[in-house]
C-alpha cells in the first residue's frame, strides 16, 4: 500500500503496466529515522527521491548560524532536492527531518534503470519536475510580490501543516520576516 502511494504520486493518473509497478516496488526501500536527522548535508550529492509516509522535513541553508528553510515537506509528499538529484550536483542546502520519520526511498541509479526499461517512466519524472518548478516559481513570486501578511495568510491556507509543525523561528525565516513581525501578523489574525 505504501509503495503504491509513492508510485501513484509519481505516475499521477497515467495508465501504467503491471511490470513497471512491480519493478518499482522491488526497488523501493523503507527508511526510519529519528527526529532531527540530516539526510542530506550541504555539498553532498542527493542519490534518492523520498516519499514521506510519516514525518515532516525541511530543506534549508545556513546563514549566520541560522537555519533558513526554503522548502517543507509533509506526509504523503515526494521529497527531493531537485538540482542535486536530477543533475547529480552537490546540494546547496541540507535536508533535515523535523519529526521521527518513515520514508520510502528510490535511488538515482534505480530511477535511471526504470527510465531505460520503461520509457513512460521518463514522462513521470518530467511531470514531477514541471510540478516542482511551478511550485518553486510560485514561491519566489509570492516572496517578491506580496506583503508579509498576505504571505502568512497564503501559507495558512495552502500549507497549514507548516504552521502546525514548524517552530516559529523557522516559519518567520521561511516567510522572509523577523519573528517580531510574524508575531504581529499572527496577533491580527
């Protein structure tokens, strides 16, 4: 069931062969990590795409001894640092699990094998990249074009899990505001 959720997150509504599903399921590995585990450090090359069965994670950069998150992932979401995984380049930031987490993982080499054996799997990867690019552009647009109060309201509407699960200092950094400003915004709501 868990492998099926992961596969369906990649395949979407596309029809797939039994053989592709069976091969994918064989290649997926389950990982269980304690809270605050860093599964990818800055400078490392990401060799996995993960699916979060249970848990919560963030990608962040460190600046002046502070963590500045630029991505959060929740349960039933695919977690992948795009440039590091798809281009096999050293990661600019880190990926840390903020809760005890159960993940499903598939390696870069196994993704390549699936693409070679099942060309339709490449279409799934292209769709994944397009969706991730869309989310990224949308985030940059919101950071640069709407005021902090609107950013907070949008976060509350579209990603309430971040508000529920992340510490205030990470939320304020993610929104690009000081903790004091975030507290003022929250007091108005």
